[in-house]
C-alpha cells in the first residue's frame, strides 16, 4: 500500500505559520504592555514625589509663587498619567484582539490536525486489513500447494 498522504498538509502548514506569527505578535504586545505599565508607574511615582515635597514645604510655609509652581507641576503630572493610562488601555485592547485572533487560529489549525489524525487512523486501519488479507491469502495458497503435493 502507498505511503500516507494528507491532501491538506499545505493548509495545515499555513495555519501553523499563521498561529506562530500571531503568537509572536501577541508576545510583542505583552512586552509593550509591561513597558507601558512601567512608564505609568514611574509617572505615578513622580506625582507622589512632587506631592510629598509640596506637602512638606506647605507645612513649613511657602510663597504663593511656589504654591502655583507645585500645583502646575502636579497638574502636568496628572495629564501625563492620564495620557499614559490611555496608551496602556489602547495597547491592552490591541493585545486582547490579538489574543482572540490567536485562539481562532489555534482552533483552525486544531480542526485540520484532527481531520488529519482521523484520515491517518483510517489509513492505518486499511493498511492493517490489507496486511491481514495478504497473510490469509498466503496461508490459503500454502494449504492449496500442500494438498496438491499429496495428490
């Protein structure tokens, strides 16, 4: 019997390549999310530092111009935090969309792989049946030759 060939092997290879590329893209988005989280944490830390310094100087007493400077610095830092938070949410949405694409690609590849396994299983059953038939034919032929030898 001929060697097993699955006609959709090229489709399966393509789906695996798509799955691999989506996995790489998801990894890139994950790294970008972590980087953006670090940027956001640094901005919040900076806000906290400015606020702490403002409170300490306010307790000691300070000029109105200094108060305005701290308030402006805090407002700027709040704007930076809001901007970085928006960036983080955008990247997280992109990452989640890529994750859904990856799940879909895995399902596609899995369905073709299951079909391949099913076809391979049927092929092995046919192979076993043909081998059994061949052995039966040999046994029958051997018995026939043995009878002819006695006659």
